[in-house]
C-alpha cells in the first residue's frame, strides 16, 4: 500500500526545484556560451545540455505526479539568473575572472540541491508506482557526476583566480576529485 503524498507540500517542493532548474539551465547555457573557445568548452556545453534535460525530466515527473507547473515560477528562475549578472565583480567594462568562480559556485549549489531532490523522490519511489526508481537512480548518478565535474573545475579556477597565477577557466583539470 502506498502512502498518500501530500499534494500541497509536494507541489511547492517540486515547483521550488523547477524554479531553480530554469535558473540553473540558463546559467549553465550562459557559462558555455561565455567560454566557446576554452579547453573546457565541450564539457560546459555537455553540462548545459544535461542541466536542461534534468529540468525537462523534472517537468515530466511533475506531470506523472499530477503536480501543476507554476509557470510564473519558471519566469522567476530565469529572472533571478539575469539579475545575478548585475553583481559587482571588480570590473565595469569587461567580464571579471571572478565571475567564473561565482557562477561555478552557484552551479555547484544548484546541483547539490538537485541531487537532494532526486534522492528525496527516490525515497518514495518504491511505494509510489508513478515514480520510476531506475529513472531516479539514473538522475542521481548524473547529478553526482555533474557535482564531481564542477568540484574539479572549482579547485582549478579558484586556485588560479585567488592566487593570481593568471589562469582562469581555461586551466586544464583532468582530475575530478571524489565527492
């Protein structure tokens, strides 16, 4: 017998994550577009596609759970990403290398939240036939891989920016430390 999901808390929870997913997808796409010629460009574009797919998977899951998408919330996520571009970054006329670090930290935070979302849904998937445990396991693995990638980039970028050794987002980071 499956426990009854509380509709209102579930709707709020999933729409909160969807708001973040729209902002995160926009940020990931902007990060990829900002560095089209970097050694990391292919990985950035793959990350952006994965984050967009995760957002679409969340909408699909919400539909399967009969949770309505609050469209005004998706606009809030997009607006929040755009407003975040206005933060002071130490330069007025050009993009600051510090922007790379701040954006990376925002993406890491979003991916950690997304991982928690998939795990929360996975915890009820065995008792709710509308949720596919294997699909949620796949989403968890993808989020963990995204976090590992972002953590590796963060280490290289933060070192380059904060020590002033001249390297920023183009620094080669083949090693991805475990979470």
